[in-house]
């Protein structure tokens, strides 16, 4: 008897979008963080590749959650010049493999959608455990995809009255605000406006979200309200920075999705280098979600969560897609 031909399932972007909703992804990513911090996951070092002549950034992340049917490798790219070519600035795919045999199992040609949703979901997990119970204002720094995704995620775990969006380009910020107004989970009666400055966006905000590619600090501690929560997710390389180091320095609780990774490439990289944050005092988000550490414990606490993105998020999202995609997609014989 011959060996049975290997078969690979192929899901395209529309298939992935239909199978992956933010609410379910928040729960899946929370479980993945818990597993990672409890030692029940494998997470190799991120591969970063640059194409400097075209300002391109490529990240390769992988992960395995013990006991899951699949492990995954994600490749995602960002080429800001693509806008001039009529192409999306971000692209990507996720490869899923059978965890028993290592055989290719699925090719998710999602165009970066899994990255977008699982990144938003991580912000939702952070807000669930670290944000004030009733924040009045959500301030968003950045006007890209994550401006939408992060507000969508926070809307699933908190209610609020106002969203302020700041972006370097006023037209982009207004487009982002329009999209946020249309989010189905946005609290009833919530107003959304653009902000004239970073300070205008974050003053009196109970939740502050930074989602930019900034190489210089944007948010200062003196602008933050007592009891605010800050989710910073733009810093995924050593030279990127959105928070002045006085923000984590002043924080009552500093949290990271992956402590070693954040110390290498996240906001904590700058804070630790400046000597204003003790790495030993940083709490991992998965320790909080798993109950091994406490999240917010007081109304006046300033909390900061550094999110650099870990491969177990991609695994969790990919497994969720494969479980919910039904008969979608096609199958290839290898």
C-alpha cells in the first residue's frame, strides 16, 4: 500500500474574517497568555527582517500551546510605501502544522487579518484585568488599523462615554474616528471625536492606547489621569518608543505580554535602560490572567501594559479559525 498523500487546507482572507470575531479571540488569547506564563507553551525568539530600500519590516513569529492540535508560524510584513502603489501597507499569512507529526495542515492567507485581530484582542485582555471598571474616556494615539481594533476590543470588556482619536494626519484620524463610530460593540451613546494633540487625547482618559510606529516618545506621565490604564503596543523594535520613560516610572503596576521580549524590543527596553523600572518588578500578563499575580487592585492605580505580540496569540487565533471555519476554503494534495 502506498503512503496516503498529505493534504493542506487553504483559507483565504474572507474565510478567516468570517471565522474570527473579536469577542471569541479575546478569550482565546487570554488562555494563551495564561499558558505561556505558566510554562505550557513554546515561544522562540522573533525573527525581524528589514528591507531598508523600501522601508519594509517583516516579523516572523511562531508558537505552540501544549496540548493543541496545531502549532503555527506567522509571517507578517509592513511596507508603508505600498499606499502609493495602490497596495495594502500590511500583509501576511499563518502556517499551521500538525503538532503530532509536523506535517503542514493549513495555510491561512489572511493578509494580516489574524495579526490585526489577535493584537486587538491582547488589548482587550489587558483592559479586562487592568483598566478602571468604568472609564469615561478612551484616548487613542494612532489612526491605523489598531485604532479600530483596540477600541473594538475594549468595547467588549468595558463601557465608556467618549473616544478621542489622535493621528499625525488629521484626515486619517477622522477616517479612523468614522470607523470607530460604526463599531457594533461601541457602547450606546458613546461619542467619538478627533483630538487636536496627544495631550488632548489622553487628558482625563481612563484608558489610553498607543498604536503608532513612533521612534520618539509621545505620551508623558503628567498628562495622565490618576487611575488611568495605558496599553502600549506600537514598540516592537528596539528603536521604537511611544511612552516617555516617566510613564512606566510613575506606574503603580507595569505589565508585559512577555517580560524578556518587552525588555528587548518594547517600551520596557527604554525604561530599563534608563534605570527607572526594575525588570524584576514587571508582572507578566499571563500571570495575572492565570491568577498567579494580581491586576488592578485600586481605583487610583496607574497601570501600564507593554504589548509586543507573542507567537502564542497567533496559534490561539489560528486554532480558533480552523475550529470555526466549517467547510470554508479548499484542500490541496501535496
